[in-house]
C-alpha cells in the first residue's frame, strides 16, 4: 500500500496510506523472522536479506542524489520509478512467501537460549534507530563532519565508503559470526560514536565508518535475539525506536515541543543512548559458544553456499556504488551566466525542506527556477533534511551537480539548526559556519564564505535569524552578524532571513554604520523575512519572484557588478541597462508555472 501511495494526490490521505503501509511492513517483517525461529539458517538468511535491503536502499539514494526513486514523495514528473518499484516488490513478495523445505536444523524455541525480552527489545530498537538515522543515506554522517571550505574531509561522493563499510560489516558477520558480538565490537561502536560526535573532517568520518561496520555486523544477531525472546521484544523494540526518533528531533525542535529544553542540542546524549541500547541487545544475543553448538552438520553443509551467495551480492552492490561515486565526483569546472559583464546574480530562498505545498519532493522545481533566473550564487534556508522526519535527504547535492555549482551544505544535522546552504558558480575559497546567539529560541545558522568572482574576492553571508517570538535572540543575533560584516575587508553580499520591518528595530543594526551594509532597496517597505544587503560592490538590479506552490516564501534576487563602486539609489529603466545586467523576461506578466515578478511587478534597476 505504501508503494502505491504516490497515486494519491491529497497529501493528508497519502500520509495516512504511507503510515498504514509502514505499520504493516513492521508487522510483516517481525512475523517473517519469528516464523523462522525453528530454522536458524533460514532466519539468518532473512536477517541478511533485510540488512542487504538497507544497503540497496542507501545505494539507490546515492545514485539518485539522496531521494529513493520509489518513495511516495516522488512520481514520474519529478524522477520517480514508482511503478517499477511496485513490480519488483510484488515479485519479491511472491518469491519470499512461497512454500520452501526445511533447512534440516529443527531446533525448537525451547531449545534455543532465552535471556531477557527487555534487553533484546532495547537492542532491536537501538538497531532500528541507528540504521534509520545514520545509515539510510550514505551522506548523512558525511554532513555531520563537514565544516566548509577548503575541503578537509569527505564529500557526498565519498558516500561509497559508507556503503563499503556497511557491506564489510555484513561480511564480517557472514564469515566470522562467532566474533561479531563481543566486547571488542561494543568498544568499536562506542569509539565510532565518540569520534563522529566530537570530531570533524576525516577523523570524525572514521567514527562513521566504525558505526556503519559494527551496526551491520550486529544486525542479524540482534534480530535473532529478538526472535528468541518473542513478541514482547519486538513490541518494546519498536517503542524504543519511536522514542529515539522523537528525541533526535527534539534536540533541534526544542523551541516548539513540550519538554524540548531538556534535550536542547544534546545529540551527544542521543548517541550515548544508542550505543548502550545496542550494548543491551548484545547482552541478550547468542554467545560464541551457542553459535558454535548450533552449527549442526546439515547447517555446516549449507553454510558455504550461503556465504558465497551473500559475498557475490555484496561485491556486485559495492561495484555499482563505486561506479556511481565515479559518475558523481564533481568536475569543479563551472561558468557563471554572464561572465563578460562580470555580473553576480545572487538570490535567497527558504525552500521549506524541499517538500512543496502538496508534499511532493521539490528539488527539480527548485532547479528549474534557479536555472531560469540565471542565479550564480544562491542561499537556501530550511535546507537540512538529514533527519528521519525529512527522509535523510540533501537537496543541495542534486542542485549542485545538476546546475554545475560549488556547494557548502552549511552546519550539519549535529549542529541543531534547520539548515542554511550556499551554492555558487564561483570557486569558494573559504567558508566558515556560525551558530549565532540563541539563549531562548532555535539556533540561528550562518555561512560566511569568500568566493573568487572574476579574479576578485567577494564575501557572501547566508543567514537565518531566530523567530518573531524571541526578540532578545534576534537582537543578539543582529549585533553578532553586524560585527561579522563590519569586520570583513572585502565587498560583501548578505542573503538573509531577518524577521524585521524595514527602517525599524534591528533593521538599523543590520543596515547602517554599525554593520557598514546597505539595503538593496531601501524603498521596498513590504518585507519581513528575506533581505539582501551589500557593501563595497555595485548593485545594479533587484527583483522579487513569486513562489508558486514550491514553498511558502518568495525568492529575492539581486544583481551586482564586480569591480565597480556601489553607485546610488536612483532607479533607471531597463532600456538603460546592458543585456547581461537584465533579469529574464520569462517572468514578466503571468510568468511561467506560477512564478512571476511580483510586489512591484517588474525588476528594478539602479544607476
């Protein structure tokens, strides 16, 4: 049902259908595993198949820029392969539910070791959460350790390493099952969580590799432990998983949820609990001696075939992953739209987690508009999708690779913001991430980057301020950002979401002598959220383009000419502006696909 939910147009009904499908899938897998409790070899094969399914899903997302092509947020028009996915799922269901013979190992439930349903349930819940939150996309943990330019760690194309580590973990279990669950495995998992949480760049990513390897090597054993302890273990496991999902959202959504301040910015607590949940499950998992005793003669005869079968599958998947990585590796050979005029066309847009108003994935619609507006630099806000509730996605990867742009994805999901990202046709020489003062409300992210535009260094700042309900936060943030901009010795463009009225309150901290910045159009009184400011560079044009149904916020655009002084606020006609400095005529009048110049109905140009 979940795979066919893409046929439902109304988003609330589609969401209900997906929820029902997920619940049935959870019951089906639990029943499938439990039904094989007296057949150890078949149970092992089922658990391995489920784990390989995770690798295949993550590989599909790697190939499709973090979107799974059979998800119900995609359809044929935005890159979905839903019908093919349903046909494959139907074939797999027929194949796996057909009548099969016994594997010859008839150990009854009473003969198999039982320890504690509680420990088994804790381990199963921790396994589900760890796999879903960290391994369901190969770039999730890469973005945890990303700190901007120059590049000093992995990039999303290195997601193949995550996939290799996951496959290596499964092979460890298949070939060395007796050593997959011991104190060394627990220590390696804990070390991985420590490195990932506390370090950036390659050191932090080493922790990600350890986590991927250990979770996959433990997965079949933790599943077998839950099977041995019955329905109570599965029920507790799914409950623990749901609580952990809520907790890992609470750390960033603390300003909007009951009890949120208790978990504010405590991803470290989430990781500690994850490690100990898995550790609890390991206490209930079969020991090496029990595993050895279960290797009866019929099972021994079947094991080489099982090992070879899974080895061939994993090698094939990893070869596909390596091929995708090669195809996705960035060329870093990008050209601005109007290089002869030395123009920077810059925009700011709040993309609302890349789900449009009808709950369809919107990255292709975003790409089309950014391309048609000829944006050389664009700041995206509410862009952090690397959480379970957002599907562990990253729209910036698709945009950067499709549009030919450098990308700074901004503060990672472990920095507890809703995201800010920068895309640029110009090389990014240096970029720094900032978390502005937020004593009460949600954290305010900023990216301060220096780009090489036509041989001149230009600073670009992308910023999302706090909410209207937190005036003290916004005041402190305005002072911090004003100081940052004032201290820059280079021309600077601010692409921002400020939550101020023009000419009032904190506006006068962002604009004026305190910051050294100028408003792109001081006469535009109808603004509240998005603003473009500048200093030390000529502003030649300004436009506001309607959002259609992509998001809840318009896109604002400014044109700047490199190497020329700031100019005046005198407006001039389009006929007085050279062709390369003009905004596209496509968006005049009714525009296209619901996008048109609005508020003042046409672009503005300045002397």
